[in-house]
C-alpha cells in the first residue's frame, strides 16, 4: 500500500523523505540504509543520499511505499 507525504516545495532530498515517513530515527540512519541500496525511488534502487525527489515520485523501503506530493501540509 502506498501512503502520501505532502511537502511544501520540491525538490526534497531522499534521506529527508525517510525521516518524514518515520521509517528511520535520524538522518544518519537514513543515509546508511540508502547507501546500502535498501531504498528504491520509482522502482529503481537509489544509493545517492541527497538524490532529489519531486512531485509524484514514489519512495520504497522495506516493502513500505510513500508518494511525495507538493501542496499545503495538513498543519497549515
């Protein structure tokens, strides 16, 4: 199942998406799992920690997926 993460502006760095999704506890952990090839961006393994993620991109980690969309965040 794919959930949705709303960001205010694009692009956002890949490791930040993992933190926002609460898949990792810190940026260092996010960067590690990305560098180990455990994260996919749009169905392809991505090992660049600062890879830019854009509107409608899908990030997958450990069989969990999120779609990144640009818009107003819920708390606004």
